[in-house]
C-alpha cells in the first residue's frame, strides 16, 4: 500500500507540468503558456512499494472551453535507466527527499499496474487518502477476444508511441503470443456512455473549472 505524505514539494507538480505540457504534441493550449489546475484522477499501488503511481487530470484554459488532460505520473527515489526522454522533472519532497517525476506512460511499473487494473487485479485508489478505493473510477473488463485483457495480470512494456490525442502503450502479457495496445487518452472528452461494450477500459470523473463534475474515458484497450 502506498503511503500518502501530506507535505511540500518544490517545485510543485503543477509547476513542473506548466513547463512540460507545451512540449507535448497533444497539448492544445494557449500561446502564452499553460496554467494547469488539478482536476481529478486516481492512484495505483506499486506492489514493491517503491514507485508512486498517479493518474492526474489537469484542466487548462479559461472556464469556458477549458481543456482537460490526463497525465500519468510516476515518482521515483532514483532515476529510471533509459527513461531520460520521459523525465518531467525533479522535485524536493518534504519527507522523501529528491523525487524523479516521469511521464508514467513510459514507466514499466505504472504500465504493469495499469494492465493489472484492466484485468481486475488492481484497484484504483483515492488520490489524497491512504488505502481508500476511489468509487468514481469505473473499470470495465474485456469480454472474449475482442480487445479484452486475457491471461495472467502481468505485462511487459514493449514500446510507446505518441499520437495527436492519446499515447499508445504496447505491452506483451506473460505467456501471450500477441502484443496488446493500451490507449491512454491525453485529451479527455466528456461523455455519457461507458465506452465500447466488451472492451477493457477505465472511465472516471474530473472537476470542471466552474466546480461541476463530468466523466469520460481515461484508458481503453485497442482491438
């Protein structure tokens, strides 16, 4: 179980994201630069207890027409070998010291736990409360062979491809002959439905700038 420390981080996560978001092809924000605000998300536990895993939603832009972005983050106590391209920045944590913060779509620990979540072997946790499942997160498991997740809840990160509005994370499940693509939606869109029936996917809420909430698809498995 991850332990959430209510302490300071310098720079803050939002300050780091303000500098990182404009470097992403899927960022649709303003020319004068982003001013991200935390708007939701959830956490996953690292079974080894070493890596912090968070799926953070931030909104950016004026209240009318603000964009919502999904940013998977990992927090590590040392650099991740071979992931320099995915480093968002470092921050001084008030309890844990220097933390290396990564775009989690490129981190094998996050990807493995995301696969486990889609397989029903992990539980989405609240962002700010220890050992508390987040009831607003809905996980639909795949049915049959049509884009679902099959086999043991264990997967190896194969490659990551950035798209215009999502990140395609290709994994290979333990003992499975074929690769599987997890689609991490970077630009979130509100929807009343729960995605594609029979497809493994995650839907959840986020907060709008006016204080209301909406929900939509965070992650899905491609056929």
